[in-house]
């Protein structure tokens, strides 16, 4: 059976890497984007050139109508969504608590949870009806290990972590798993783009492996959670950090 995977924020970085990896594993892939059609279409073209199936769909995952329309389109095209990889990054500021405003923190909390809530709500009914589903959410090591300046992102992702655990608990009897993938700083992403080259080098040096995580390494972890073989793995927070934080 060919499974359908929806990847939000899939035009670049971790999302694009995940789209390519899942396509290689035989999934039909939906490359979601908000305002980067050329990059999304390039991901689709790469998949098609390798013999896979993919489509790019524009949707802002914080807008209910956009999410509903996207999931409806997937249903009409391929029958439904079997795998959700919620990767889309909503904006956030890098600042200290001393300078932080409620608008900055509250806005990030709202957008982070709104996007996760809307996409999950949209795909779960179909998964329940089919008795199968894989829900995978991108978190961050910052939700457990604070780092200077990252209070908005770390706090919002910590809220996401607990949301996913509750979803996992409720949906487990329906054959649906829900898990978190939490990378350390990933090279070539929106987040690292906000940091100075010196800071990026410093972050890489803190890992026992002496470098940053790559998008492909995160994507391969996601691929396991998306697979049928991960059926008894749910409610977990999987770190991808080269040994930076060992439990």
C-alpha cells in the first residue's frame, strides 16, 4: 500500500530533506509551503525525476481555511493523509527575558500551537476512520535545555511537546502514533540563518561529534517514525543531537 505523507514547511531545510527521504521510501509526498513556490516546486521536480510522486500545495498552517483546503485536496488526489510531519516554523524573536514583551512570547505560543492544532485536527478524522496514522512534530532541544536568547522558541516548543503527549495518549487505541523529533541546532535552516557565523561554529563545537546536525540526519529519524515498523513507538521525544544531551 502506498502511504501519503504531508510535510508542512517542506520547501527547504529539514522539510525538504524529509520530503526527499520519504519519497525514496515510496511515499506519495505533499510539499507544503506558505510563500516559497519556486523552492517547493524544485523539491517536487527532484522527487519526480527520481521516479517518485509529489505535489506542492500552498497553505498557511496557522489559517484554518488554508489547512482545511489543503487536506481536502490531498483527500481528492490521493485518498487521505497517512503521515503528518509538522515541520513548519512560525516566526520568533531572539531576545533576553529582560527585553522580552508579552506580545513576542504570546505571539509565538499562539502561532506554534495554532499550527499544530489545526493540522492535527484536519488529518486525524481520516486516520481514525482508517485505523492508521503517524503524527510527527519537530521540536527542539531548547524545549528542555535553555540557551541564552531562545526563550520564545524554547517555551513554545515545550508547550508543543506536552500537546503531542496528550494527542498520543488519546489516539493510541486508534492505531495512530504521535511523536516528537528534537534536533540540536541544524545547519542550513531558518534558525541558524538568524545566528552569526561565529555563534554557529561555537554551537557545533559543543557537540561531542564536533559539528551541527544535518537536515538529512533529522529526516532519517523522521522516516523511522513515519514507517509501519514504528507502530509501538508513541508519545516519545527523540533527540537528534550527536550526544549533546544524554539521558
